[in-house]
C-alpha cells in the first residue's frame, strides 16, 4: 500500500486560484523530474517537510532572475531520498511541470519529481517509492502506460541521474511471459443532465411523440472544441432568440454527452426536420472529432433506435432537404455516410464531476430541496413558537427552528434541510405541508452557506464576507454579485445552475479586469474563444477569426477579410447587446465602452 504525505501534513500553501484545466492522464502516463542543477542537501526525513515548503515557495514566489511563476507546487508528487511520497497537485489537478514544448505534456501526464539535483544519485528508497507510486497511479488513478523523462518532452537535462532508472518503473517481463495485469475495462461514456451542466430553463417546450421520429442528424458547432454547452445555449437563446439550445444532445471531444432538449422535445437544429429528426451536435470543427466522441454519437443513435422501436435514418445536417450548409464538415459527413462505425462503449449517468468542490456541509444552512423562506413556512406550520419571520434570511432563529422541526419529524437535527429532512417532513405531514416555492430568497442547493461565502470571497468580493455559515443580507448581496459576475440569474439562490456557471467561470471565464483597456490579456482571452492562435497580438488573422465567430453565432454576414472596420465593430456591438444586454450604441466606433462589454462577456463565458 502506498502511503502519501498529504498537503496539509507538509504544510502546503493554497494555490493562487482554483485550476480545473483539461486533465487526461490516461492518454500518456508519468513524467519523471529532478529538481535542478547542483546538489540538494540531505537531512533527516523531518527536514524533507521543510524542503517541500521551499519547493512550493520558490515555484510560486520565484527569485527575480527566474522568469516563470507557478500557480502552485508544479509537480503531482515529490519523492524524497528517504522514500517519502509528498502530495503536490495530486491526482485531481494537472501539473504545470512538464512544459509546453510537447503538445499535451501537462494535460496527458502526471509529473513526479525526485527531490535530488543534477549532481545527486537517487537512493534505493527513492527509486522503490517512485516505482510503487507509478503502479499506484496506473491502478487507481487512470495513469496511462508511458514513462518519460522530462528531457523526452522538453529541451532540458532533467531528470538528471534519474533518467537511467526509467526502465525500473516499467513492469519487466521475461521473454514470452504473459502480462499478469488484467486488461482494464473500457472507460464508459457519461451522459450529463441539464441540471448538471447548469442549463437555463427553456422559454417553451414542444413535446414530440417518439413514434414520429424517422431520422438521426449529426451536426457540428463549427467553433472551438473547448466551447461549453452553456456557451452554445447562450448563443442560441440570446443571439438567435430561440427558446433553448437547439440540439437534442451535444457531445464533446472527450465523449461526454450533454442533454440538450432531450429525447421527446422538438429541436431547433434543422428547419423542417425538428420533430422528425433527433439532432446531435459535436462540439468542435472539422477534424476535431475523436474516437470517443464518435462512440458517444453512435451510442446515442443506438439508444434512439431502442426508444423509437425502429431503425432511424443516419443523416447529416447538410444532407437534409432544404438545408444549405457544410455542417458537419467533410470528416463527420463521410463518417455518417459510411455507417457511423465506432467502438461500443457503455453509457452511464453523469457523476456530477463537471464542476468543482460541492462545498461540504460545514457552516450550517441549507443544502437542497427548499428555499429558506419555504423552510421558515414549514417550521411555522408545525407550530413553532415564536413563529419565524418568513423573510428568506438564514440566521440563528431560522437555524434553531429548522433543528426543532427536524427533531419533531424524526430527522437528524443538523440544521441542513436535505432529502432526508424533506422525506421525514413529508411523512409527518402526509404530504400536505408547505410547498417548496422559491419566494423569499436565500439558498436552494449544492453548497452550504459557508461554502458560498468562501466562493464569493475567492472571486474578489469587497468587503469580504465573514465565512461564518450564517445567511443574512450581506451574504445575499454577495451571492447575487457572484451570480451576476459568472453569468447566472442573480436571484440569491445557489442551485445547480449557479454551481455550473461558477465552475464554468473558473474553467472558461477570462477573469479579466473590466477596465476598457485593449491589452494582451483581453486579446488572448478573445483569441481563445474565437479559435485562433493565442499570442496576445491582434492582427488580420485574429480579425478573421472574430468575423467568422460573429457570422457563426450572430448571423452577422461579414466579409471575412481580416480588415477591422465599422461593419465588424457594429456586428460586435450588436452581438454583445444580444448576449449580455450591454446597451452599447451600435455606431461602429471602437472604444472603451465596447471593450468593457467584451471583457464582461468573456468573464461570463457569454461571448
């Protein structure tokens, strides 16, 4: 069994900001590092704890002559000469240590650093611990089969004297000996519900009899593969004026399946075919579709046949009558025409891992099912005295009242109204108790009050909230501020939509200062969204990307010529007004107001 010294045990600092970048270690494996040039002084094992703190400190607060500053300790794990394994970024967050010279170096590999320098020889204890750690990562945390030295991916001498030992970290088999490691089952596909990805509610819904379905249509988004489903829904609802995201389902390059309108609702993906054909959109451009994405689309097709009781026609958007479009591009079109061949993988219900930490239950308050006002009404209905003021504000009186109710109905008296309390209350009242309406403000689900306060503070709210787990006017104002910042409805109710928008903001939001300054940071954030080279330099290629973006998502009808001018700026201003209600004058004049609106849209992931 591998023993890992946790961050809290060695006294790690918190990272500068949460990091939820794409992380696919099964595609690569493990990269081995050493610390640098020279000799690392070896003390007793207790001294290695201080060494770890020094490694993190110099990475986050480098000396003036070192150019690169990291968000955290840059390694996944660090192994000392005594064989101790220290947790760095761990298994849930990708490292920063593998460099950018090789595509996917950080995304596809763990980074394991031996705490030695170029003149040091690794101890047997270090080598044995690295080997055990690699086996542990493979068996329990999806590490792929590859072992690389840092020098294999970057122009460096790293990992120094560890490099000759890389072969020791592979399983060694005699000639002809079968690998005793049983093959791992194929990773299943996951389907995420609307609530899990934070869908906005539809403005209207038109139901479709499954028996009326005759076809299955494949689309692509024609945008960057990193686009989120929420962004696509925003485009469809805010720019196109549709009632919802246009597709029945969407699939990303990882093969994750997202519920759009679902199986039994008319789409808006192909005029004249929205009730007869189920529309599935691959998120990306031609050539981006991966084998897992194709398997996910094929799995949806198989399930559609099962649900409708017939074999649906395999179609693509441009092949439908009345459609004049290149969608879904020549690659996907040929795949559909060839019979949609793909590996068969099981589909499981999504596990909710699209977002981050759910915040736990510390700090009191409510976790799900009822708003605070509805809890107060329920407490009063059972005869609590003196009756609570139904104001939707969580405080000591409401906390005491909810605990009283929980004790009365036989639920755990912890002050958190979750499913167990709801069931006990419903049984006690025979289902005749107060409803769960949303009046009164407060919190509805996902995060405890304390976790909400911490999240608000993490985004820079000022003055910072007291993270005391008590809901009141200040916390309500802070949550509404956060919701507005991340692009969720600013109602003070932290539910799945706010959770998804918050995590989407951390993942995809630009986190720009809204200062109206057209500088490298804003340019890079814009380039990332429009799918051009992210270099912070604005030139004709970036303008062409912007023009394509506005044509695709705002039907701007621009000539894609790379020449910025009033027509492009008017289209941009129109798009920003639609997407975030910017209130810009559509005058084609480039200036601070337009830049501020663009920065706001980028921060919300709504551009």
